[in-house]
């Protein structure tokens, strides 16, 4: 494996680790009903959970886009999104699925219906984004 590909793999490994940690921290904050400080200035009337979820989705989306751009820059041929997702090993999805399970528990425990919906939707996006993120890393490795 060439040095640029190896560097891309290390970079994607680091941001995928940050993505996993962000998922766990978000769901644990929701489970504990902790107060949060938003990294994005939000002036809308949102609940604490909705603010936390919005921040989490923005971070997950940025990591998702970084993974895709890195994969396209580091590979010789462009891969389709389906090929990238197929390259994701199932064992790598254990932690995102655990986060999704915690999110389902949090959604059941949530008092507000809008919170329930946003928790489930953000967790579903997180699982899909994680599959693409890990798939991008494996696509670079296999290229």
C-alpha cells in the first residue's frame, strides 16, 4: 500500500473513532438528561435533546462528507455509493448498532413525541453514515 493510501487510512481511522465516540456521548447525554452547550448557535425554540441531536447530526454529516472526499481522492477509480457500502465489514458495524439500540431506548424514554422522532431519525442516519465511513476506509484499503 502506498504512503498516501496509508495516510488516508490512518486519517479515516481517526475520524471514524471520533464518530463512534460522538455517537456514544450523544446517546449517554440523552439518557442522563444532561444539559448541553451547543457548538452551533441556535436561536430556534428547541428542546435540549433536539439541540444535542442537531449538533450530533451536523458533526456526523461533516465526518460522512470528509470520508467520501478522502476515499475519492485516495482511490484510483471512482466507486459508487453501493460499492462503498458493500465494502463495509459487518463486524465494524457492531458499535454503531449498539448506539442505535441505546437511541431506541432513549426514544422510548423521551417525554416529547418530536424528541422520539428526532432521536430515531438521527440514529438511523448515524448507522448509514457509519457504514459509508467504514466502507470508505475499506475501499481505500482494497484499491
